[in-house]
């Protein structure tokens, strides 16, 4: 009750905050409504929730987190695609980085890396500069390790290794 204003007092018991003096030397932050430039470096990420089902082609210029169901194709060059624990994807995926925690059925191609986590499952071929498969993950398909700067050398590369692994 100490913070309430009582009619017999001349003013409220709590003090009012004083406004900050204007800052002339520092720039003001941009308003929230300002248009944004979607880029992978800014950390922007779209999310497909576990209650959503999307069928078709997904393309864009920001990272994507999938916790629902997706059928079709995903083409997000220069960005990260993460298939969450509840995610179920039946699609070919092309991105800079692909992280699998759920289930993926289709070929994946990453310019940087593919990461299959312990609870993840990938049934399809992988083409990437780096691949990581944790203990407990399921993978069935072929692996084509590509050097990041040698796109033209891929034509003269030997056949990809076919592998089936369950850990």
C-alpha cells in the first residue's frame, strides 16, 4: 500500500522517472517498421512450425527452421536449413549449411557443411564440402565431398562413395 496515491496527500508516494536528455552525438536507432534487407549474416530465420504442412518449392534469401512437414524442394543458397526434431522433409535441399535433427528423405547439397545430429535421420545422397554424422544418427545414401573452390573439378572427380550407416 505504500506505492498508492491517497487523496489526502499532495502527490503520489512513488517518484516519476525523469526523461532522458536528448543525445546529440549518438545516432538514433532505426524504427522497428523500417524495411529490412534479408541476409544470412544478420541472423534472420523463418520458421515452419510443427502444425504446418507445405507442399511445393521453397526459395528465399534467409535461413529456415523446419519443425513441420515439407514436400517438394528447398533452394536457399547462402543460408542455413535446419530440420528440427519434429521436422519431416521429403525434398531435395540446396543450401550453404544443412542441419538435420528430424527426418529428411531426399538429396541434400551444401556449399559448406551437412550436420546430421544424434536424433536425426537422412535417407538420400549428400554433396558437401564437410559432413558430420553424430553417434545415434541414421544415414543411408552416397557422400560426395566437394572442395569449396573446385566446382569445375567436380566433373573429373571419381564416383561418389556409397554408404549406409546407422550408429
